[in-house]
């Protein structure tokens, strides 16, 4: 009973801080789907893009069951799971976070020489390095290294130590073995004006602007679609005329928006509307 109470209290504390939580059973895996949801017969969440169960009130669908709703966490359908729970997990992407899961000494050594210092949490075999910013989760990006963020879960092993740093491009690049499929359809960046010279003089200014835009989208808690549009508008108003934006930059913005539940269609519409508002559209 004590373990059950501790796991439940941990989940409620995480939820109170905006971190979607779910119970784990033995083996550090989520509880299986109920009979009605077996083999995703219920259809699950739309494209499984957002945390939370389907219409089933049980903790089904793995990482997608993670929630910040204390009423759900305390509900009767979740009670059996808490009685049998061996631990608590959370959905990093749903909290705007990315966990670099390092499973051996070699992976940790690589991180210490290649990644910015951030909050770390000891694990059974290695360390979790936690960054602010969400991306698509992926396993086996390097030997002994997984990425836990959007559409993934990570074990909760305590708050860790250190200050959380912004998600670096080095981590994003670990999953870019193929071109990023999430980008504006038929996007054509207008030719530079003012003689073709970029007024910003350095790409550092652009990179900083894209990082800030990603953060603005990731940290929004309401009116996501409006925030995405306003962020796209701000980026294009500053960088849309100088020809410096690339598909890699726009893909980062679209990825951040989709991590907050926006569909590819909504992202494309917001981007197109921003272009039109600024007079940058060729239509």
C-alpha cells in the first residue's frame, strides 16, 4: 500500500507541475490496453499525437495515457494500475522536454564532450540528460543512447541536479538520418531584397531567433494554434525577406508545433497565412 501511495503521490506532483504522468508495471513498461482497446481497436487518439487516453478511462495506449489531470490519475479505472505499479513514467514531449537516455559509460563520455551541460538524473545503467524543448523521440540513435521526448515515455527517477538547458541542435541532429518529412508544402522563400544582402550580418542571429521561436511554441499552454501563427508571423517578418530561412529552419518550427498537437495541415495553413499577411506569398 505504501508503494502504491508513493507512486500515486509522485504522479500527482508531476501533474501539478505540468508533467504528464502514467503508471509503469514490472519491467519498466506501461500497462497494456484494456480488452476494448486491444490492438488499438478503439482507434486511440488521433494519430497518437497528444497525451491522454482515448474514450477509455483506463491507462491505455502507453505513453499516450500520460496526463496532467488529477481527476484521471485519481480515478477508479486507474486504481488497479496504481496498486500493481512498479514505478512512474512521464511523457517528456508533453512537458516540452527531451531526455537523452545514456545507458553506458561510453555514451556518457560522448555527452560530456559533445553536449551542453544540463540537468542530469542517475539511472540504473547510466544517466538521463534533460533539455528544454521537444522533438521526435527515437531509440538507438547511437550505441547506448535513446531520445525520449514526443511519443515516448521516460521513467521518473527524481528531479536530478543542475539547470535545464535549451535543447541543442546536436541532439536534434542525432535523429536526422533522413531529410525531415515535416515541413511546409511547396514552400518558396522569396528572393532577398535591398540588393540581396542579409541585414543581420550573421547566421547566429537567425539561429537564436529560430531557437526562441521554438521555445515560445513549446512553452505555450493555451491557444496553441494562435501562438503558432503569431510565432510564424514574427519569424517571417524578421527573416522572410533576406533569403536566409532554409527548410531545416522551417522544419524545426513545424516539429515544435506538431509536438504541441498541431497537425501538418494546420501548420501549413498558419505558415501560408503568415506569408500572405506579410505580402510574401506569390499567390
